[in-house]
C-alpha cells in the first residue's frame, strides 16, 4: 500500500513540474535614474545598465535593458521575407523560384541588392541577419516544404505572409536603394544589372 502512495506522490510531483510556465520578472540592475515630470514633459530613465541589447534562439527572444523597445527600422518596414528579387518591384511580392535565381546572381555580382536602411532584409531567408549562401539553401528547403522562412529580428517586415498584403503596392514600394555592387577596371560604378 505504501508503495502505491509513493508512486502516486511521484506522479503528482512530476505532473506539477510539467504544468509550470516560464516567467522572468521585469527588473533592472542600474546606477540610477527615475521619473521626472514638468508641465508639458515627462522623462523616465535608467542610468548605467551594464547589459543591454537583444538576443534570440529558435524559440525565444531576450530584450535586455529596462527601456528596450523597437530599434532599427521603423514600423511597417515594407518587405516580404524571402523576396530576394524585390528590387524588380513586382507586386504582389511572393517567394518563388525566381528569388533563388536572383539571389544566386546577386552573389555572382549580376543583380543589385534591395537595401532597406543598410541591409538587404528581403534576401535574409533564414533570419540570421546576414545575406549569405545559407539563405539560398533556406529558400530551396522552403520550396521543398521542409522549413519555414524567418526574418532578421532587427528588421521586422511589414508583412509576414500573403494574407497581410494590401491589395495594391504602397506608395513608393519597394522603398529601397540599389547601390552599385562593384566598379569596372577604370573605377566607374557598375550597377550589377544583367549586361
């Protein structure tokens, strides 16, 4: 009988362990700061935080710093993750086989990037905040139905999937710069478009 009671107690203990959720309370380690108010202004601040910034894994994002908030690009950053051929301005944006070709040709210096700020955000298919060969691999595995596309956490896209797209292109879309990729033998800029 005592053996059954011990087994039941262990099962209850284990099930309680699985039922818990993770929570990290909001706190700060700082050297000072506070809340100041005047007739028409308010300042809230913290001074001397030794650790600030953002880090992530596949399942979690940690934003360290008491006043952490949206940084980098403005809200509604107009791109679609995986749409490497965005410089062509095709509406509606979609992730298709032509994006793989465009990205490969970008690496061969035949196509221009679509820089939003200073980053080719639409070509970062694996969400590592870099545009490198693994983004081509990610696009290919996406087309095979083996993975989903990700985006750089520093460049939140305006649209995450086709259901979020407006019916027509926003004014000025794709809102990107296409700087020269390289220079010719005389130092003149070469745009990189198919020659």
